[in-house]
């Protein structure tokens, strides 16, 4: 799917179809927020429980997709020139196959060990529709995304006669626990509309 491929140093326009995710909302610096850590651990605990149940009960196996997140702020400069992670709001995401139902998610959450799903009261299954987007691949530490985003937001998007809409979206292709920060691969995506 084109929405999950991007090239470094190249902004591209892609049409993202409606997709279904596990989601948890929160606010604050992802580097220090306990709510963010709880959201990530909950999403993956539920995602793996769903995968194993799907394989066992439906004989339908799939790969648990990488972590994703939507990010927004009252002032989008907090992502670029006035970078301030404490002012960010976020939604942690994990892409689900279409056949995983609301009931499947409810069952997985209710059966999971409470210690593994600390954000169980905030997780939901939702279809997210982004439509037309601009995206690129960033390689390197998350803290170094600012100039890439500035080029996308202030150069490419208006240069193509577009304006930003919706929430900034990141897809973390690398496992931050096992990857040198200089080699982290992140798709940076921004929904857009005609200016």
C-alpha cells in the first residue's frame, strides 16, 4: 500500500484509504509521559492478543503492524520552529485487519492481564479517514524531525497549492528499543486539501 511506503528527502502526495486502528488518546511529552507509555503497552498487548486469537480461532494470521501516532497542538510551530513536546496532544495507533470486530477488541481487552493493559479504559477500535496526504521518510532521531516537517509544512505543501488539514501522522518503522537513533525510520504524513 502506497500509504506505508515513503522515500527519504522526497515529499509525495498519497491518497490514504479509510483504515481501522486500535486507538488511545492522550496529551504531553511522549518522552516523559506515563500516559504515553501506558498507551503504547496497552495497544501492543491488545494487538498481539487479537493476532493470536485470529490465528487460533479463524485460521487468519497477520503481522502486527508498527506503532503509529497522530499528533496535534493548538500551535503547529511546536512541531517545527518552536518545538515543545509538552504542548502536544496525541493518539497512539495500531493498524488492524478489516476482519477484527469491535467485539473482538472488547473481548481481548477484558481477557488481558490488567498489568499489561494499564490504559484499558481508553482503548478503542476506530476507522480513521485521512484522504489526500503528503508524506516523506525521516531517518534519524525523532528530535531531528523539525527541519523535515518545516520543509513539508512551509515549502512543499503550499508550493503544491495545498493547505494542511487534520492531524500530523507518524509511522514508526523501526523499533526504538532496538535501533540506533541515527537509523530510526519514520514516515511523516500530513493530511492536506486544496488551498
